[in-house]
């Protein structure tokens, strides 16, 4: 049994685009690139590189032996132990 694909102009894609079910497709390559960039900015606009920092409040730093507080950045070593990103003096 063969299933007819539901995409392409010969399968009603243009009709669905006219009805608003599909977004309009830019004709020009430059317009397409601008649309792609705008879409990418919307998808990644809410990311903040600072949010990628690890915190381990309440754990003991295996390097200096001090308690890691909530405001200190930390990282986990391969052996699973937490250490300060920069140990306090």
C-alpha cells in the first residue's frame, strides 16, 4: 500500500499556505536568510551564558576543604567530588 505524502505544491501545500495553516515562504534568498536569523534569535534570545554555571551549596570543596556557599561557582570533577571554581583565600 502506498501513502501519498502531504507536502509540496502538487499536494495542496500552496492551498494550506493561502489559508494561513502554513507560514508564507519568502521568494528571495536574502529574505529567507533574514527570516532564518530572526528565527534563530528568537530561539536563542533567552539564553544567558552566566546561567550555565554550576553551584553546589552545602558541599565541601575537595581541594581546599571549605564549605561551598550558594554564591560561589563550583564544578564537579570526574571522580564526582565538588570543588570551588576559584578557591577562596
